[in-house]
C-alpha cells in the first residue's frame, strides 16, 4: 500500500509541474496557480515551485515558501 501512496504523490507532483508551466506560459492567472499549489502540493515540495522558492524574484518568494499550505 505504501508504494501506491508514493505513486500518487509522484503523479500529483508531476501534474503540479505541468500547472506551473501553464502559469509560466501565461495560460492561467497567478491567483489560480498559487491556490492550486497551496491546496495540492506536499508541504515539503512547495518550495520547488516558481514563486514559492527562496531565491524567487517574484513577490512573496521567501514569505510564500515559509507559509503553511494547510
């Protein structure tokens, strides 16, 4: 059963990276993108997305990275 959970996490992460690309291509708004990441990303993975990285030049980079995703 543990393998199934890991597979689901991998699939979710991959889907979120595709959503990130939609945001970078200006196909979805920043608000929608940030809400999806906060809702579905694992807390330890949030900093791996654009706009949530510590080194992000986008507004809210460090602060967003330290925010709770719950």
